[in-house]
């Protein structure tokens, strides 16, 4: 699923317009990036946690020549999946049901009765 597909899915799952859903996704991404770059962890219970991992300087090898090279220390983004996410992804027989309902009482992915 790419960003446009995510926006479409959020639009179908909520009463948000496509523009509002796109703003929501952009704001979410921006806030996660800002918080983690400032050293904060972002916890979403059941889903997971975003954080920054510190990598130490280490020695590697140039794949072409085999010569040793120094790989500098770096900060890298990290995501740790939460238990509910791991359980849902790990159990192939389990069907993941979204918990959100829109104002019409229709679950995401469900078709509204045309009566």
C-alpha cells in the first residue's frame, strides 16, 4: 500500500474528505519525524513504537575490492511492532478486523446496504 492508497483507505473508513485524509497522513508523518529526531519515542499502543537507534562506528569491507573501510557512527530510524500488530501479522489464519466505524456505522471495507 502506498501513500495514495492509504489516503483512499482512510477516506473510506472515516467521514474525512480525501483532502483532509491526506492532511492527516502528512501531519502524522511530520509529527513522528519531528518527535523522533528530537530524541522522543512515539508510542501507539497495540501498533508499535517509533524511535531513533544509535549505530556505533564499525569496520566493514568494500564489496568490490575487499579492502577494509570505516563505516561512521549514525542515527537511524527504528520501528518496533506492538504485540497486537505482531499477533495479527503472525497468525495467517486470523482475519484482521478494523475497529473503527464511521458515523454510518459501517466498518471499513464493508459496503453500506442500498435499501
